[in-house]
C-alpha cells in the first residue's frame, strides 16, 4: 500500500531492454514479484459459458507466471454478475489458496453464473478485501478487473462512487482494467488508475494476445522516486506531482505554471511573489540545474564544445563530447556544427546542413540521423546500395531497386513476363503492374489510371477466365458466353439484340414506357413522355406533371377539366365542374394563382400583393416591405428615429430606440447619427470613425459594432491583451495588470501580486477573500475565466464550443520571413482560437507543430491538461527563423494524429498557418506526398491560412476543400479569421457531450 502503482508502467520499456540485454524475459520478472493482487471476473449473461471459460484460462495463465505464496504474491478472487458470488471467491489471507496448485484447482472448479452486470458491487467487495487483514502494508496493491460490458441493473449510477471510495482509501493502488467486445471505454478509464493500464480485445479468444502486456504491469517493480533537480528518465519518477522529467536535461523540473518554493515544492506560479523570485531552491539538500547544465553530486555544471574544461570532472553537456584536457571537443567520428556534435556515418546524429553526413548519406528529416538516400534505398552491413534495371550488379548481393527485377549475373533485369519501360519493370498480362505508356499492356489491355495495373478496356468490359470480352448490339455473338455489353440486350443466337419492349437507338437499348431506360434522342420515349435528365428514364413532361395509373395529366387554370380526377396543376386551383379555377382569395395572374394578403403566395408582378406588401424574393409570399419591417396583427409598421409613433405600439425600426409617446428616440447611452442609434459599449452599434467607440478603448469592427482591438480577449465589458512577449519595463506589458520581472536570463511580463493568470491567459483579479473565483461565477462570453467548466444537470457554465469534442493540431510557420514581432501575433492567434474550446482529456485535445527549416518544437495531443497549461506553454516558446519546410510540419502533424493520444471516434482538425511558400527543392518535391499522407488520415479536415505573400495554389493543395482556405493581407488582421474558423469547426464536428467528469 505504500508504493505508488501509477509510476510503474513508465519503466517497463527500460526494464524490458535490460532483460533482453541479459537474456531475460517477462517470466524472470514475475518469478521475483511481490504483490497483493485481487482479481475481479465478470460472469454475467453477455459473457456466455465459452467466454467465461476463456476468462478463467486467461487468469490461470497469469497465475502460472506468479509465485503464489504468503510471503510472495497473495491473491484474492471476486466472481460477480447480478451480485458478488461470495462462495466462489476467496480472500488475500485464505490459507486454502496460498499455493499455485490450490489457486488453479479453485479456478478449474468455478461454474458459470449468468445474470446482469453489477461491477459496482465487485469494486465494493475489492475495497473490503484490501481493507482486510490479508493486505500487507509494505508491498504493492494490484486490482485486476475483467469485464465484457458496462454496468447495468441500477449499478451504473453507483459505480463512480464505489471507484472513488476505493482509490481514496488506497491512493497507491495499481488498477488494471481489461475490456472484451462490447466494453464501455469510459467505464474502463474510470476503473483504471492510468490510461496505459487499460487493455481491450475484440473477442474472448483474443485475451492471450495481451498476456505479456498485463504481466509486465503486474510484475514490474516501481521505479525509484526522485526529487526536483535529480536525474530521471520518466515523469512518473518525479516525487512531486507538479514536476515533469525534462527529456533534454534528464532531470525533474517543475511543470509549466509551477515553480519551486523555498521548501523545495513545485507550487502554482501565481502564489509566488515574483519581486523576490529565486532561480533555484533546495530539495533535500540538492539544487536543480538549468538549461545546458548537468548535475554532478550536489552541484550544477555545464561546458559547451569549444569552452575550457578540466579532465578531473567531465562537465561537457554534449553527449558526443569529452574534455581533451583544454576544451570540450567532439569524440572521434563526430564534428562540431556550431550547435552540437554530429557524425557522418550511417545512423550517426546529424544536422540538416547539406554536408552533415558523409558520402551519399542524407540527414533523415524525422530521425535526425544519417540515412541512406532515396536513390540508394537498400541498406546492408552499414552501406547503402541501389542498382537500377540495366545497371551492372553482382549475384552475391541483390541490390536491384525494382521489385520486379533481379540480377542476371551482369545487370539488373526484369523478371520473366515483365519488361523495362525506362522507369520500372512492367507487365503485359491482365492485373500486371504497368505504366501509362500506350504499349505498356499487351493486346487490348490498358493501364488502369487508379490501379496502375493492366485492365480490360472500356470497349471490352466483361472479364472472364483472364480474357476481355464485349459485344455491342448488332454484333455477332454466341449463346455459350453472354458477352453483350448492354444490360437490356441478349444474344439471339446470331447477334446481340435488345430484349422485348426495348429498341436500339444507335448507342444502347432504350424503352418507351413510363420508367423505362431511355436516351436523350427526341423520340426515345413514347407519347408525351420525356427522358429524365437525371434519372435516364422515361418521365412525365413538365406540362403534365400529375402521374396516375401509368398516365400523365396536367390541366392549367382556365382549361377544361372533370371532377372525376383532379388534374389541375396549380396547387391553389380546383376543378369547378367546367374549368380549373383559383380558390377563394386567390386570382389568376396569367401564370399561376396568387393571393394579396400577408403570407399569401405571390408572383413578381408589381401589383401581385395588396397595399404596401411586396412579393418576397426568397419566400415567394407577400411580405412587409423593408421600410415597414415590423409586422403586428396582420399589418406592417415602421417608424424611424425622430418620426411620430403611436404611444401604445412600439413601431420604431431601430432596435436601440423606443417610442416616448410622441416620436421614436434612442435609448440612454445611444445617440442618433443620422442613420441609426449608435453606442460606445462592447457589441453596441457604432459608426466607421476612429473616435466612435474610443471612450472605452474599443474600436468599431467590420460589422459596425464596438469590439476589442485586435488580439485582445473580451471578458465582460473589458479587453485584455495576451501575456506573450518579453519586456524591458512595466510600460512594455500589454495587460495593465502585468509587471515586468526577471526570469532567469530573460525579462517577461507576469501578473501583479493581486492578480492571477486564468485559464485563458488573462491577468484576473483575485476575490477579496484571497481565493480564486469559481467557474460558475466567472464564465463569460463563452470562455472559462477560472478553470475548466464542470458538467451539471443544468448544462455547462460555458457556451460557444465548450460542448464540442475534437482533436485539433496547429501547424505554425516560424520561418525567417515571419519576423519576431509577427510570430507573437501568430502565437496570440493560436491562443485565442484554442481557448474558444474546453481543453481537457475528454473534451477537446490540442496539439501543435512549430517549424521553419526543421521542426522547432512539438506538443502531442495529450500535452495540455487544461486551457491554462495550453496558454502558458504556447506563450513561452521562442521564435526560430530559417527556411520554410511546410512538408516537415505536415509530416509531424500526421505523426501526432497517428499517435495513441488521438481518439478514433472524434473528428480531427489540422490548422496550418504560413506566410509563404515551401522553400528548398527537396521540400517542394516532398510536399505533395506529405499532403496526400495527411489527407489519408481518417476523419481529418485541414484548414490552410495564408498571410501576406502566401502561395495560393499551395494553400488550396493543403486544404481539404476550397472553403477551408483562409487568407489575410497582414498579421495585424489575422484575428479577423477566428470567428469564421470557429463556425467551420463547431458546425462540422462532434457535439455529443463528453461523459461526466
């Protein structure tokens, strides 16, 4: 009970590697494991008898790898369905089950029960078992739950409480959840102590495929805990819950938004007095090191290559460097490229400089290591090979690059049945690979545009026994094999002929009756029938639209009709016994029956509607005219400001005006500018002049309403600037509630002591009692000002996109053409757009790729816990500069979407932001490939945003559709696109609310 279970899974890869090196296995680990393990096994009706046998076999396989003994592994068992079957299970200290043989014998004797699924009762029983006398305080506790469905029969409302009680009582419990077939993933997620401890299979007989993975979690000992400043390999080792393992430095550091206090604990940044901020604090007598430093003993050192060092203590920070007695120098085979030591041999670390790797090798864009080039793709014994067809080769090593080629002893040659077309080996038989050269395929075969294989030509579409056939009507055929290509033709013994009721029109067999296939020849269909343009079948003509009993009818108003069958074509007409006539209230205008009252159907003739009414262009009905837009009791009204109005009826047309009993006047706080009532508060109407909204620090937006200046965020009636950017003095900070402080080697803007940085990156005042405000009190304008909104029976406290679930990846261009100042605007845009969503593990997940000549930094989809984490992380990133490798950015975005953090049932959105076209010849050639690969990721929509000197054709290539391309002339107007993109995303994704948190 005293060992944290959640830390265990992160060390498995390292431990397994050590096992491989010393020739060990999972069995080696399990034979020395010590734990108290409780197994929960589902025997409900959906499991079935055979499924239950598979469950028991799976548990037996686990038990066979363990050493069941009172001093080694103690085991408890809970079998359940509608209730917990007490007589079938046993406790941790049951003396009848303290050996492997006794446990196996018990498992073999268990009967299948059937019934409903009350997992809540099983969890309650597990809590009681761990609380019993058999649980040892000094060994890990492990809970193993195996189920095939979700809790039912009333237990679904109790499960969360039972799990919360168990985890609160045993906080270090390692809880493993295994789901089979129709499992509930959210229920498994709640039961498991970490997402990596969830295992799922499609069928019970697949359980054996996850045996090794489950054993690794059960048997792997927990890694040692370390303090902030000490060496680590995974974040789970860090003793402080608010610390992370910095992979570049290899030490535990406080996470984003947290900092060490004087007691050595990682605390929220906003609880620190930044005016007395220190760069390091003690933690059990050890200080933590900053960037480019290594911890040796209790002291931090850091010597770069070319800097002076001593051989007494190796303080060189580059992992391929050593102290040569004078300065830090690269080891043999590596050289200094100005930033780090790189090699030139296959698999050495490298940089993207053209001469970084030796010989023909190139620096891999994703691996960062020297690789074989595309022209020499075959790697053997540390060398790169690639021999094209017709080039000299040896039979000792097959280096032919074409998959249909071999070395004939002299040169690479195509295998039998294939020939060289100048680019690759192609065949000539049906289904062989081919090229688009006219003679690539043999006989009548053609090279398929999509398949790239030899196919039957359109003229011979029928494939039979490896041959292509096709016989047109009037051509000779045989009855042995029906090769007629027309679906309404058959072989009459001599030639292909049309079936009865159809005739040959020169191109295909057509009929003449209603609904028959037809052609567009004038006499294709019989009588008055016409060939439908969309259906390709005989239909009633527009003049005779009424179809009855296989015949077409249509009688216009004023034409003779009969009352036996209503054939009047106008829906406001009837047969009066002689002719079709308009119904009461409608009259004939020469084309159809129209009315004159409000909402009647009308025509566009000036006098179609009565009085002041007009015929609506879209509705085709009588409407109030624009000058009289207010409809009341069947009449139209409209009074402008300064005009007389009836006191009892508000007919003022301006929405910010009212009738004072005499005339229409503007509301208080608004004034009449000659055309409408305008104000000066946020969202109030304004006029296009610099001082229209200036009294409140606002600007008149493109929709003629007062709004915050670009890149400010609105809360209530206040505008706040985002917190990105360095400073020299307090006056440099954009937010009035920020101050400029020293943070290490940089000076940055942070919130004043009486303010805190909220989840949207704004300095917000603390409440008078010193605590932060609650979400429900401060959630305004669709943003969460104090934290993640909680789901309640009344709904969310946030609107906008907060109920929207998606996985979003931003791809940002940090190339040299962007410049430092504009890069801050890109970050502000990303922060403002990202904070329109509720960021969490089960709501919206956000990832980010920043690129220039290489990938500068990457945030995967599970990097941000909440909006605060997202905002602070993006703000802290520096500008890189360099060339524009958009192809690398797209490739990394695809990697993020293919990672396990991407949810398969949630829509994906990629938002690419760039100010120019992809540079470098290789990148330009590689870009179409990366675009195609990214678009192939299922359920992914790509947005392309171009700024300034963008390449229009490249944007359209990147975007999923033309409507997802957005452009703006400058970085200053980038913010104007936020609303459009939000609408596009929020109307196309999953609005299904997430499960209760």
